[in-house]
């Protein structure tokens, strides 16, 4: 678990990218057609962030702000990171 400079918990999305855990709505696999549409719409709106560093997208993080983040880390790994943060509080 990491603390950012404002004291809020953050967890790793891979390759040095971190996100505050209180802004996440869902962490899903990118394989379903509705999620693929969500990714396309987010890209068109300019609210898509690609954290994969050119690797295969394995998870999609949907934030409360409406932005969508692509990550090369499995959804279970990201969710496990979030659960560890919650247990330490």
C-alpha cells in the first residue's frame, strides 16, 4: 500500500502508475462487447488513459469521474491490491 502526498491510499496499476482507491467504480475484463464499446466511447470522448505500456490490455478500471483506464495487470491482481488496502485501514 502506498500513501500519496495528501495521505490518501493508492495502489499500483502497473509500470509505476498508481490510482486512488476511492475513485474506482469497477475493475473488469476487457473481453466483453459492452466493455469494448465503453473503451471506444471513452477514447472518442478523450477520457481514456492507457497504462499498458504497449502490452496486452488485461483489465479496465472505471472511475467515478467517468474516465476509463486500461491496464496490463489482471483484474484479480488489482482487486487484491485494493482489498489489502481496505484490510490495513
